[in-house]
C-alpha cells in the first residue's frame, strides 16, 4: 500500500465563496501513481469545508441563500461577544465577528470528503465536483489531499 499527500494554498474572496478544486485534486491523484484506493480531501480550517456537489450557478446561489437564511450574520453570536469570550482569541477576529461562519461550518458537517480512486481517476458522478467552500472573510487558506491505495 502507498500513501501520497499534497498540499495546496489559495487566497479566498471571502463570504460564502466556492472554488472548484476538482482538476487540482485529480492532478494530485495522478501524481500519486495510485491506481486503486481513496482520495481524502481536507480543509484544516474551522470556517471552511470541502464538499462534493454540482458546480452550477443556480445551485450555488440557492445554497448561499439557504445558509444565510439559516445562519444570518446579523444575529447575536456568543463567539463574537468580546465581553464574554476568553478562549482561542485571534486579534483579527475582534475586528469582524465570524460566529456565523463557525455555525455554518458545523451545519455542513465534516471538513473534508473521501472519493474512491479507480484506474488512477477520481470516481465522481457526472456533474460532481470537489468544492472548497469559504464561510468567513477573505483569507489565505490551504487544503490537503491524501491518496491511499495500490499503484
């Protein structure tokens, strides 16, 4: 069994932006030399996530509207209450609260996806793409892909 890991950096535009990273993930799978296995794509950030879905304008608009209805940025979040919060404080968060971004991330589930690899290719459905979703403000981010399997 072989293990291959690749890391990619990106600068997001902020505020519910979705970046299609499918081609870069597929390139990493090919570089791994693994023919049969699984690719795990992961975001090591609490206000970002990786999801597999369709990269289509109408869906992305619907998705953003749904999240904004469920988790409005204008609501009170204890995470942003600086008279109350005493843990994990980042000075830049004090300028612009991101409690809503953390809540959105929790609703979306895990920080990553696992996709089967067969004959050196991601086994995605016809319209499926690997999406990196930024739920917070513009930031420098990274994502990882780890491919495990047989060459």
